[in-house]
C-alpha cells in the first residue's frame, strides 16, 4: 500500500472517505493523494476560459482538506480536467497506486455504488483494488474481515494480496465465506486453495447452504463474525461470482443489499 488515491468531489461522504484513507496511510506509511476532477462546457462565445478559475478554486479546497492530514504522512493533491470515471482510472493506473478509496452516499450506503455512480464506473474501468466507504461510517479498528468468495478458483495468489496486506497490518482475522445451494456440489478443492493463500494469517473457513437470498445470507454472516470490513472479488470476464450476483444480475437485488461496512473490491482477470 505504498500509494493511496482518494478521489473527491468535496461532498461530505468524500471527505469521510478521506478520513478513512488518512488512517490507512498512517498504518501503511503510504503516500496519500487527493484527486479532484472537473469538466466545463466551453461555449464558443465565451471570452475567458474558466478552466483556470475552477482549477484554482479546487486547489484551495484540496489544500484545506489536506490540512487535516497527519504531518507524518506524505500527502499531495491534484485537480485535473476530464471525465471523472476515466480520469480517476487513468490517473490511478499511470501513477502506480495500490488502492483507491472512495466514498458512497445515499440512504442505502453501498447501493448507489453499483447503479451508475462514479465509484461504480471507476470499479468497472480499473484493476486497482477499491475500498468503498459508506456515508457516515466512523473509522474503527479492523479486527475481523469477511471475505465472501464464490465456489470457483481465482486466477492467482496475487488477487488476494491487498486483502492479506490489510489483514496483516491490522492484525485482523479473515473469515472466508461461501454459500452453496447444495454442499455436496461445492468445489471445496478450489475454495481450500484460496484458504491456503492466507498463509500464516489468522483465518477461518465457512461454507454453508444458502437459505433465502444471497444478500441476506452474506449480511447474516457479516453480523455473525462481527466484521469490520467486507471483501468481494469482481471478475472481469464471463465468470459469475458473488459480486456479479449481488450487484449486476438484478436491480431489485441490488437495491435490497445494504451494507454499513467498508467494502473492499478486488479484481480478477
């Protein structure tokens, strides 16, 4: 976690995400970058471009936020013109960032992430792990991480490295969870491979039959292990995992999934 990127639109939930990212930067001794993107509809009859005006105003607001950053961490800020989703994804990729921390908003917390928001757009255009912080969430020690993974193998050990890094630094236990329609059909070999990748980290493996909807099953599990963070894997190709089942296959299901915890989204090719 050498470099953490925090996109901001100066909203309350974005500032909340910055506070969470600030705590992470202290834990990992990371460099923290605040990024604001802006767009201007420039008319041909405008005598003066307002690009510079908007950039200067943004830089002032960014500087004010950075004053809250602890002096012991490296922090900087950038204001750039461009489409938010692609600008953030490109900036993170070109800058070699290890993690993107973004805020979510709305009464249902993470629901809006997957319904066309900037956070959801960035999620679909980057391979960098994203940590989505629910609106109003107060940073707290991470003691338990719920890792819900579908019944199939991942492409490699590197997929879970961001999760391992967070668990190591926080001294957290990882609770690997999978639910199936029928336990007899579970590919336990593939799941156990993921379990083995936890190495010497404190971890537990849970597999159970689905009772009711998937989102209710995961919510119940998160509560049962007193999780402080939920982790899912987004699969980029045709493979359907928990992430896709929760947030892509049904708008109704998406709206029904409420999570009040930070959500770490990993990417698998």
